[in-house]
C-alpha cells in the first residue's frame, strides 16, 4: 500500500514541519500521503510537549496504533516533534512497538531512517540538533492561496521558567536573510499575497552574512519584504515583549503592509509572577509597547497568551491579570492552566493552588476575553474594513470570502477577479461565524 499518515499536535510550527515531512517523504521515497490511517503502513505522530496533557495524549494515541500493528507487523510507527526531542529513547521504553524516534531538526533524515528500520529491524533514534538543514531538502512550501507561512527562525534563547521549548527546539537558529527573501520571491509567483513570518521568537531574528559582512535584524527583514510588490499583507508569530523595541514599533509607522493586529504574549498581569516566570519585562514595559503602537495605529487590536495558576499566584496576582486584560481590551487569547514541565526552573517551585481554584480562574479569564471578543465584533458593524479577498463562496454563487486584518471572515458580493486583492468592504451584519459586507471600492 505504501502510504503515510501524519497526525499533528501543537503549534503552527509543527503544522509546517508536518507538511515538510510529507513532501520530503513523497519526493524521496515510494510513500504517498493518505488521510486515512487505516490505509497507511507508516504512521507518524508529530507531537507537542508545551503542556503535560499533550504528552499523555501521545501514549494514548500510540496505544491505539499498537492495535493496528498487532494485526499487521509491517506497520512502522514513527514519533517526532517536541516530545521526541524531550524524551528520546524513553518513549520506546514505555511503548516498545515504536520503530522510529526523530527530532524537530532531523525530519529530512526520515527517508534514510525508514530504510534503515526496514533493513535492520531495530529501533532508530535521531533527535540531534543539526541546524536548520531541513529547509535545504524542501522546496514545495505550504500555502493556501493567497496566504503562506514562512519560517524565519526556530528555537529559543530565552529561559522562561515554565517553558520546555528551549530544550525541545534548541537554541535560536536563524535562516539566512537571502534565503528567506528568495523563498518569498518564489512563492509570490504562486499568487501569494499575505505572508506570516514564523518563529518561536521572530523579534529576536538576527543573521550575520559573513561573506558580505552584513548584519540583519527583524526590522531589516520587515522592510525588505514590504518592498516586494506582490506582498500586500505581513503578519508574524510569535514575538516577545522583551525584543519588541522602538525599531519594531516604528516599523508600524513606515510599513502600511503590517496588519493592524498583533499577538504579543504577556502570560500574567502581576510583576511578581512575571519575575518568577523569568520573562524579562514588567507590566509597565508591556503597556508602553501597546500604547506606543496605539499612538501610531489607533485601530490596532491585540491578542495574547496567559498562564493561569502559576506557582505562587495569589488572588491579588490573578486580579492584576484581570486588570490588564480589561485595560488592554485584548481581542482574543490563548489561555491555559500552568502545567509543570520537566527540565524547567518552575518545576522546582511549590505549586500551592488547588486544581479547582485554577479551573475557576481560567474560566473567569476566558469568560472576560470572550465578552471582549463579542464587543470587538459588535463594534465592527458599520465600519469599513480592508479585506484580502481569499476565495469564492462555494455555497453561494456570486459571493466572495475574505479576511479583515484582525482575521475576521467576511462574505460579500463580488466578481472572482477580486481574489488576491485588498478591497474596502463595509461591514453590514454579524452572523454566527462570519460577517456580511458590501464592497465600497
Ligand atoms: N515565544 C512565545 C512567547 O514569547 O511567550 C511563546 C511560545 S510558547 C511555546 C506558547 C505558549 O504556550 C506560551 O506563550 C505560554 O502561554 C504557553 N505555555 C508554555 N509553557 C507552558 C506551561 N508550562 N504551562 C502552560 N502554558 C504554557
Ligand atoms: Fe518558551 Fe519563553 Fe522562549 S515561552 S519559547 S522560553 S520566550
């Protein structure tokens, strides 16, 4: 049958890695991708270890695939992603029917690893960090027209006390400036008009071109990309408040292609907790960034990440988080209960809050942000929004679908030749999952 099935958990970077795995295997082996796991003889799990539950999920999933392997011993099970980097061979000890363990930076070696596994019939493990070599093995980038993700860096040099990423993805590795620009120039030929720059910490991007003795930082990248005529919108995830300096803030003044929307993780509204988290900024600094941006772009909207119930978080600390949520009026968030992770500094802190209390606090945060999202939605009615037209509406002829800068979906009447263009649309109605609008230009 020669089919591969890939299951992906976690962030956008894992999604991008999975697409790379698929393309690398399809190009270099006889295996083709399938969406039906029952039809596959290679089962790949691309894992996430940011929170404990994601790790437990791995062993539950492996248990289910074990049953398939009992019926067909030729099935190969491969585990990759952050749990593989974190646990390595330990995964095999708990699930001895696993055949291959590969890391976030060894996905390009998978064709060889599969061949070796078939020849030698023994567990194959390679989770080394070998730089960003995987990009050299992959040219067919994922893009759902007219948008695409472009990885600019991976890994993290920060040491947030709660986070496993520095151990699972390794130290920051930046792609070459030239390589990134070249990739974007290639993909715009495929009708790509919106780019999302991807990395654990895009704002700390730094590349030294030794040959030309030139240094490039994140804003150099933004200015260069903004000059590519076909690119009409630029987004990025994720940036860190510590590196969000005036140079990046000023880019919002000079680059209209940067969207009026920013995801900037804050984690907590309490300076005491931020210090324990080793985030490297305080609330005053975070607010400064937001207010400087609002001065340049008064309509800018923000989303953030929150960790609830971090060890030592008192009622007062939690109330400080609620305070900042309402003050900044975040449009949306990713909020989770703190999860104790191996090899992290916070692992040693005494977790003194009951699960019941943590759940109560999380519910409160999510309820407040949900209400803020609804308020932001209501405020959209009657406004004129810049829409990137993405596709025709398959369910209603003569109607198009596009996205606002704040990622809201809008349906409106229009001709197909508008696809890929930025147009002005007046928002007329709010439906359950989308808005309705009328073209004004
Ligand atoms: N680089 C980003 C930043 O500046 O914070 C975040 C990357 S991290 C992989 C994504 C999010 O996962 C974090 O912002 C945090 O909210 C969440 N996260 C990480 N470790 C966590 C943990 N131990 N428990 C709960 N949430 C966690
Ligand atoms: Fe994790 Fe902090 Fe880096 S959240 S990815 S260690 S910036």
